C-alpha cells in the first residue's frame, strides 16, 4: 500500500435508492466517513501533515460515495500519556513493582518497564512520577503508531452505515442464501481506492474492489477505475453518469430554463418546483430535458388540478405564460440522452393524457352538485372523537365566524355563509384524489355555484396562513372565516386537554396560534383578543372545559416568539406582552413607542422609579394595605407629583386616543424631577393609615398612567 498522502475514494453501488432521501443519504454517507477518518488522524490536516483537504459527496439513484483528498496510508505516531496509579499502590515496601503495577503494564504491552528505574526510556516509553495535587502518581509516557488506513476505514464504514438516515430498512440475503443484510436497498459493489490501490475493507457483505457500474442503459456496464482521482472523469466519459448530486441538479435546472426560454414560457417561482427538482435529480444519472405537449382542451380544468397531477404523479414540470397561466406544454427530465427522442416524448404524452382526463372528469362531475348540498355529507366525516363530526364543527365555525365578522367590521351574513361552505369541498372527487387542493377547489365550486366573490375567496383563503411567510387571507369575510377556523380549533383542543407538550404538537396548535397573531397584527384588526376567545369557547355551548385563560397565555407566548423574530429585545417584548395587551394590532406601535422613550435622557430614572413603585404596591397589596385617595397630600413633594401628573394627563390621553403611543410616553418625561423629589422627600409607608393609603393611591395612579402602553418596570436595568 502507498505510504504517501493520496485521495481516497469510497463508492457503494446499490439498487435504486429512494429519491426523496437520496440527497440526505449522500451527505450523511460522505460526512460520516470523513469525520471518522479525521477523528482517527487519517486526513492530512487532522494529522498535522498540512495541505488543503476536500471531501466530495457522490449520490445517484444507484450509488453513494465520497472522495476525500489528502488521506494517509497510516496515521501519524501519537504521543500517549497514561495515568497508571498512585505511587503508594505502584511500589511495595522495598520499592519494587507491585503485582497491580505489573498487571497494568502488561496490559499495555510495557511489562519490561516494571523493574526499570524511573525515567529510563525503554522501547520509546518511560515511567515518570507526577503529582495530581493530592498525591504522587505513576504515569506512562510514550508513543503509539497511528492506525493503518484499512483499520480506520473499516471502523468508519461500519459506524457510518449504521447511522445513515434510512427512511425504511430492507432485509435481503447475500449470494450464499444464508446471510441477512439490513440496508436501504440491496448493495452490489464496493469500490475503495487509496490513490491507485484497493484498500482491503468490507461492507454489507461486499469486499472492496475497483470496478464500478455505469449507466444502466447507455453507459459501460463495468468500468475499471485506475485511480481515485479519476473517478468522476471515467464515470462521466465511459459510464454516462454524473455522480455529484449538486452538479446534476444544476444540469437539470439549466436545461429546464433553456427549454422554457425557447418556448417563450416560464417555470414559475423557483420555490414552487424546488422539491420536484431535487426529486427528479435523484431519479436520473445522465439527465436530458425534453418538451412534451397535451391537448389544449384540458386547460378548461382549473390549472391547479393539472399542475398537481403532472408534478405529483408524473414528475413533470408544467410551463406558464408571462401572466402565470398554464400552457399546454410541459417538460420531462429523462435519464437518457437520445439523438431521436420521439418515442420518449410520445410515451410521456401518452402517459399524462389519462391523468388529465381523470382530472377533467372529477371537475365536471363535482360541478354537478352544489357546495351547499354537500354540507350534510360532512356529518359522516369524523373530526375528533371528543369534538364530533366535521358537520358539527362547521356549525360551530359558522356561529363563530358571525361573531368575528362583527368584531372586525366584516359582513356577518356572508361570513356565516362562507363558513358553512368552507369545508364542503372535502367530499368531492377532486379533493379525494388530491387532498392538497382542499380550499382551492372550494373556491372554484363556489364560483361555479354563483356565490359572492368574498364567499368563494373565503373557501380557499380560510386556511391561510398555512406556514411562516404565507400570505394572509384577504380582508373582510375571508379574514373572519380564517380567524374563526383557527380559534375554534384552538378552543376545542384546549378544552379537551389536547395541548402541545414539549416538541409534540400533533394538531399544529402553535401554527394556528401564530396564524391568529399574524392576522390580527399584520392585518391591523381592532378585535380584542379576550372577546375573540370568549366567542371561541361560547360556540361549543359548554361541551368543552373553559380554558380561555390557558389559551390566552399560550397565544401570548407565541406572540413573544413572533416579536423576537422581528428583532425586538427580550426586555422590550416583556414590557409589551407582560400586561397581556387586548389589541394585538397595537403591539408594533407599542414597541416603537418604548424604543423612542428609552432614547430619552429621563427614561432610565423613570423606568427605575416605575420598578420601585411596582415593588412597593405589590408589597402593600400582599400585606393587605388599603389603597385609597382621601385627604390632600401633606408633603410638598407629594403635592408636586400629584399636580404634575394631573397636568400632563389631558394631552397624554389625547395622544393615546389617537394611537400615538410614542407621544404618550414622551409626555411622562416631565415627571422625572417630581418623581425623584417624591422618593427623596416622602415616606410612602407613613405611620398614619390614611396618609399611607393616600400615597399608595398616588403611586398606583402614576403606575397605571405610565404603564398604559407597556410595563416600563420591565425596562429597568
């Protein structure tokens, strides 16, 4: 075996690997082996031998692999230092080695040192005495040879294969008909080359060699690799295989873009087909993109149906015009590069036609029954065993949507109509075939039935927002139904004790709560959260426990996370959320106000005073003290604070009513001097109960006024 630093190639050839897991399997295989070899000092930089080190992952439908630059044939010699035992145990009364020491040294292959004087070097090792701070102990100093590559690599292969993120493990037998192997797919070949030499390791019952496999149809069946460094070159040239997943993905993307441009079409937003792009990349080894067509008459079917069937069932890429309207051409990624692709194109066109015909049949058949006539069918669809059927749920959401519509100023009658119809597309043929289209088809069927535009829109949009960054429902009726749908889910599941625990949230309640927050905050809705929660629990008619306080706390906790993502500090968030604001739409303005207030020179002193006031009042309440304004203040500083507070309140309250929270808080900067003087000159807890109650009442009024926007005591350092 070569003793120089060489590239190391490992490749495992298999049956077709699961496409949705391929990229992850390839990265895990490559990173696992590279990390293990580095940990054992087999890679040049990890061994201190210098030089740039690179690990390239390979992943195709029929192989996993990695090439690591700068791998040593044998690891570098390493210094070792073993603490053996305390000297009192290592030496007997005469100073000789004890039995315990001899056994320990023998286990380390250093028994010859047992009778050697301390410090004597024997075969590169010696014994020394060092103190550990408590007692003298005997240590063995020496060196040991690094691992041979075959040993380190065998360990790396075994550990990596055992930890691969395999979605479903297969069990198959080796050629001997007796040995069972457990892996993601049957493996057929193992290639391991260090430079130009085969490394004698095994994996999954296979012995390492240098023969790899080319493309199943168009490449050389067997390719003999002469060197690890030439792996990609030989595989591409003779095997018609692009082994690097990312490079193959780029090839597919480039060809898709070129074909679309040539047709004057587009593929849509990149995120809309990113997952499909990864999947087709995992299905081909030598990608070529061809243009196919279907009959234009199918375009009468809602394009979402055609798009979904092409993407999901056939892995085709739909094409769109500049306005985003579906065209009757599509792109197919083939695993073969042909001079005459006619048969491939005709075959794919023939395959897609029945799928599109099915979609047309579903759509035409569904339109024959009005949505409102499908509502009774929901009575036989189970929603939750403790919350009844979808039909019962629709009745609750309908009632709640009416209440929400009133709170947000939307049309109550149309909101109730939309809520009644919103789930009626669930029993349709199209949604039965493609559950992803629920809501989308509801809109089409509602439009076909002649429903009001906002009612039809609500059928589709009441699911929004479905994920972070998703669009909100449009204003009015769709917003009312979206809020009702989410609030009913939250109230119902909280009411039966199905709350999220730890990382487990099977009903996506965190997502529903965040949806409520986004709709209220980003939609600038003035609906009070307590009123919304009241309506949500009341629609159950006492069927579930009243957990509105727990649900409110849950939503406020989600609000904290939402605000954190906007860049607000923990102190700012605490100041705004701790008082549990009823109008979430005002929270961004409240945050802006406390930031502006914090920039004032008086802010730090007033925040500290606010915290002091909060502590005094809490202690007073806990102690049963009376808090009531009665007689006139007895101290000048007390009168000055009362008068100053009374003087600024009219203008401050006017700012608050206009929603100018920044101006409201800034009004209280004028209180710095009287507040400071009050605490310097006035004894709050006076001996006279009436005076004490009067001063506590003044502090209560001060706290309530200053904390109307946020709890400023939370901002105190």
